[in-house]
């Protein structure tokens, strides 16, 4: 015979199971969101095309199927953020990130930088290199500056970060300059890992993401040929980088929102636009 106490226990048990199931569904959905980065194109890949006709270059990137672009200059939109935002909207593109100099984040320039990028909907302000990072005495001061800037940007829903080349992985003591900067900066400073350059410097990109989880919100996918280059070419999937573990790490510990394709080499006599389109199609297929 079932007593009122039995019914209460059964009710509580079913309620707990329901709550747990809902929580599991939410957690699964959240994990799925992290593991489905969008693809953008770094416009430096098409710098000559952008210089000739910036609007046409943007349209071509949209036609490839990209969800966004990462800027390396604004051409005739340099003082027209609203017009640039309208153009992006018309093409169905988002401002994934931008590459700007450290000076754009210093002093009075920071206010203008914030205002411009808020208007175009750009969250990530990335510095693509600063000599102070590989300076033994200046690395810490640069890290402190990024920490301070990140703290100013965070309440605005924005962030700053740093993009590596190969030089940042030069040895300093028992570590390297990139690692030193990474450990000296807070989790709010984006580590924009350029996987092509990092792999060429002998780094395991997936391991870097595991060591600094949640800080690779924007990752550069740069087809790169290095080492024994026989039979290799700088097209995604045909180059020297082992991309499988990289893409897996981006979906997991990297917490990557944007996979940003950067095409810097143009094999087989093809144009920058043709090579970028080939790498984009291969990257998109690899994510399916």
C-alpha cells in the first residue's frame, strides 16, 4: 500500500530528475554553442583587392559564405563607422575582430577606438605584434597595459588581445615570450593564436589552448608550409599544419567563437582571392 510519504518521495525524486535533465540539456546546448565557431576572413589576405575596391572585396568574401571579416584597415570607411556597419549588414557580415596598433589603445586614442568599433559592432580589438612583447624588460609592462585595458573594455562587452608571429616563441629563461605574456595577463586578455605561425615555430597549438583555456576566442587559421615541404602547398588541408587537433581544441578548451582564415601565400600562380576561396571551402568542409 502506498503511503502519503511514498508519494512525496516519488514526487521529489521525479522533480530532481526533471531538473537534472533540464540542466543537462542547457549544459549540452551551451557546450554545443562553444563548439560551433563561425568562419571569418582576415582582410589582410586580400589587401591588394581591398586597396583597389574595398566594397567589392567585402562582397566577394560574403559570396564565399563567410560569416564575418577581421579588419586590417578600413580604407574609405576610416571615418564612417555607421556606413561601414550598414555595408556589413547589407552583405550579411559581422565584424569578427580587428587588427590595430597598441597606440590605438593608449591615452585619448582609446576613447575614439572604442566609439568606432562599437558602431561597427566589433568586440575584439587585437594587436598584431608589438616589439615590447619580446623585450626582456618590457614584456611585463606590456602585459600590465593589456590587463588595464581589458578591465576598461570588459564593462562595454569588448576585449583586447594579442596576435602572435613566430618571434614571440623565442626562448627566455625556461619559457618563451608568448608564454610569459600569457601567464602575466588576465583571462580577459584574448590570446589570438595564429596557428600557422605557432606551428612553424614548433608549437603544439592544441596544447596551447589546453594550457590557457577559454582565451582563444578568435583563432587564426593560416595555411602554412614549413619543414619538409615536399608535396605541400599553402592551401588549408594541403599545408604542413595538422589541423584536426587544432579544430577539436577550438571547439573545446579554446572556447573559440571565430575561426579567422588568413591566407598569406598564394600557390600555383593563383590570385589571393582564388587561394582564399579554396582555403575557405576546405575549412568549411572540415567543420562539417
